[in-house]
């Protein structure tokens, strides 16, 4: 499993259910990671920086061979959408649990994928016909398309290399910033320009293909609750998508996947105009998504298990007719970050109370004594709740959030509590601009009205007291299991 954290644990659990041994890899920063403890075997692959560990193709393949592994699951992020990695795995005589190298190449470049989708008859946002190379050309295209526009790095993703431009005076600096981020993060400074859909929703369709030409969709997920612009809350189904549009989006997505002979789990992402109910192709993610659990909860299918089934060369274990939507599911990403500024908050988790109960699923890597590293994405847990309808689902989330407690670090649990009682979330009218508009200036106070000021001050005082305690006073609940094991082993030598 060429990954870390909750997704490595998620894959490990399905492997265990299938009776397949799991091999974890870990960096120096993840030596005490829960994914390391739960796997059947674990191998150290380098220092904390991902460029020296989780992004080292040679080290990961070396571990796979050394351990006798037959296949590699990339998870998401890191090397999951690297055509170079997929090719190297295959050349090493191993099975890559994911799409083909050709699939990754075809959809990894936003400009190329947009042209492929146009040819397949998939609706695309009006924009520049190809890459824009100069500020002058960008200004000309923006005037033709009409403001506001959005500038995107061709190889961008994860919120990097993307800028919304509302006025001509913002264009030059935004254009250069996208070029710079594209070059720094993806080694590709090509950018293109599209019309910016105002107050849009982010709707995506889960697709699955096999090596026998079969492709199905597993309906949609709404991912409009975002910051910077990365997803924070995902749900299925979307209450904004009418049934006839849902059917059309599914059919279009299957057509798109078939047009490139797609294999494995993938996601077609659309910008959705909530006023006209039009949808436009944005990009395709050639991997398992962070938010895949909401689809699993409303369809009843284990997507990781199906990835393995397809990687073995088998046909899909279900047909389109087998896939039915049942109830409603919402996922909250729990991140170690300041709930108001979104600044990461790495550090030691001193106390950790995890939610449980009916219809609550927790994909989690946090525990008391876990040191949240500064080197990686701040997400430490995903809480998914199912309900027979959206109202029941939201109530279940509110109850589960009341149980969720983390101390020692800041987390966005407070932000989630407030979002879940906000009118725009409850009526489903929120868009991708919700957090940008609501968590700013005077509106921030309105969003955080959930917090009782006196309770907040008491909590802050307790936390400050705990952090100021003498360093030589140890907390028995946060002692490293690795250190304890090492001490016991050392004593046995005498």
C-alpha cells in the first residue's frame, strides 16, 4: 500500500477481509502511524519529506519485491495519478491496482482531457481553445470569454494552480501565479482560461470500468463545501440535482469513461450551474477519491474490493441495474487545522474521543499520543454518517460531532458544528463560494454563533494550562508504544 494515514488503513481492512496480506510503508515522521501498526508488515522508506519517501518510486517497488507483494495499491494523492509510477509497477512484474497508464496520461492533462471529452460529446465550459502563453494572450481570451474567468494550470490539482479573476486588473498577477504554481508543483507551466460559473456547485460522478469493456456509474456526490479550493464536506445524493439531470449526468459519465476504455475506479467532476441546472466537464480523477465512502454508504458496494477484483482481470461484480441509491450519506473531513484560518495545526494529540453509534463510520488515523506531522495533508479523519433521508443524516452528524473530541491540536470540528446548523447548508443552497463568503469579516461571527463564549474561554484556559505544564511531567496516556516496546526489549537482554 503506497500511501499513509486513513486511506492506507482503509485499504488494509478490505485486504484483511479478503484474506490478503498487507504491506505498509512509512516515512520517519510516520513511524508511530496507525497504518503501520495495523498492517501485516511495515517497511521504512525514508525521511519525513514526501519527496524522499512516499514519492520515491524506486523505494516503493524495492519494498514490494523484498516483501514478496504481488500488487500495489496507490491510495490517493502522492503517486496515485502518476503514469510513470503505474508503468514502473507493471515493468517490475507487479499489478497496479488502478487505471491503465494510457488512462492516466489521457486524463492527467486538463487541456488534453477537455479535448477528448468534447469529442465524446461531453459538455465543457467555454474557454480558450488551447494553452495561453502570455499575459497579452490571456487578456485577449478573457475579453472574448467575458469576466469573471478562471485560470487553470493544465496539470494542476488539489487546489493548486487555479485562480478566479473578476476584473481585468487582476489578470496579469493571477496568470503569472498559475504559471508559477504549475511549474513548481507539476513541472508544467501551461495554463488555460475558462468562463467562471458564478455560484456554482461541484458535482461529481463515480464511474467504474473493467478490462472487458464494461463501465457503470454509481451516481453522484456533491462536493460544494470547499476551502482553498479543497473539499471539506461531501454528500450523496445531491438535493440540487433533479432526477432527470442525475440520469443524464450518469449516462454522460459512462460515455466519457468508455471513450478512453477506462479501467478501475474513476471520477468525472462537473461544474453545476444551480440556476440553469446545466453541467460542464471539469476534470477526471483517475484514482479512488477521498470521498468514496459516501458512495459506498448509499450503494452498499465496497469500492476498494471492486478495485482489486478488476485488477485481477475479472468482470465488474455488478451491473448498472444492480446499483440503487438508498438513503443519504454525508462525509466530514476532520483536519488538524485552525477552524477559522485553515492554517495547519500539527502536534501531539493528547486526548482523543472518537464518535460511535448507529450508521456512523469513521475512517481514522488519530489516537491519543499520535504526533500529527507537519509534512503532509492535515486531514486525520473522515466521519461518514448514513440516514434514511438527509434530515436524519444531518441529525446523526450533529450527534456524532458532539462526541468527537481532540485536544493538544486545533481541529476543524468546531467549523463543522457550525456549518451543520447554517441555513444555507440545511436547505442545500450552499455553493463552492460558501466558506469564502461566510468565513470572512463580520460574517465569521455569524457562522461561529454555535459557540458559547464562556465555554470557549474556559476551554481555551484549560488547554493553555495543559500546554504550560512542566515538560518533565509525563502523561501516561501519550507514551509511545514504540518506545515502551524498545525499553522492554532492552530489559530482556539482561
